[in-house]
């Protein structure tokens, strides 16, 4: 029996993926050791899976950060500041993934996105599905910066998560048109000024009504608010967000 083009292309794809995995093996997002056997299915080694901590309830009803108890619905920061976005969630406690996220962003460990997405799907997928987003929009990286790094970490995470959730990802919906200073060096007020006019709508046929914005970290919410303002200005009704971690004070 002769191979059909489909079989040939399938074999070529599997062979190509195997070759890539040999050259660039998947690594544990915590210890960075090469994964083997069943560890590849979980995208994390067994020993390190117990080291990561998730943000659990009670959470702030607005930004999703952990609250000391359930006597309050909102954290102090969200009581003091009005946000453009509607509501959001963060996945990990920052201290347990700080080094992992640094490698994800600056050391070429794009493969960590698989674990992050799987964890987000398992921990927060049901709640996000209740919100009913009809599209996922990653916070975009400035084009010149992306060329240097080789990938956009928020886009990689969003793509993997969208596939698991069955929600389309729109990487061209919002564009970053201005280089901005690193947010960790700025105060809350400076962060807002830093992001002024940094984002624009990238297409003129926005038909989405409920959008999930995805980024790597939530601190003051300035970046999410800036993207939410652009989306709502283009006709989006609700803007939710998902970030890998919440890092107040960094």
C-alpha cells in the first residue's frame, strides 16, 4: 500500500517533532532538568510538582489576589483604585515561580508555557469558562523586543492555554506601538504614565464581546487596564484577565 500525502506529512511532522525534542528537550519549569518518561506528560518533574503553590481562596473579587480571610470581598489596593478591566485571576504564588518565570522570559525556556497552561487549565479553567470569553488576547510585546528575545512569553502561554480551553487566541488584536520602561522600576503612578498610548487596536473588525487578556504577572494592574481600555474603546463589553502570578511590591 502506497503512502498517501497525508501519511507522509504526518510521518514528517512526527519525525520533525522528535528531532526537535532531541535537540531542545523539554525541561522542568522549576529545577530546569530535562524531563523524561511520564514527566513529559505533566511537563514537570515529580519532585518539583510539590514545590509550586497556587493562589487559593479567599481571593479578591476584582484582581484575584489572596485575601487573609473571607471577611472582605476586595483587597485594599482594589478598594483604593478603580480598574478598567472587569475581573481577573492569577495562578501561582510569586515566590514559588519567581526563578521559573525569569527563565521563561529571559533564558529561552519557552517550553515552560506547556506546564503553565496545563496548570492554569486544571486550577482555573472551570471558573474562566463560566465567564464565557469568546477570545483570548495576550498582552503584546514591543516588536523590536520580540525579535531580540525570539518569542513573546505572554503569547506562548496564551496559545497553549487557548488550545486547552478551546478558545481562539488573537495575537494581532492589540499592538504595542511604543517601547516602555521596565515596570518593576516604576511606582504605580509612573506605570500608568509609562503605558500611555503604548497600545492600539491592531485590526478594524473587532467582533469579540468578552475577552480574556493574558499576561505573565499582575502587580498594580496598570498594564491590564491599558489593554482593557483599548479593547473596550473598540467595542468589547467585558475584559477579564489571567496571569501566571501576582507580585505586589515587585
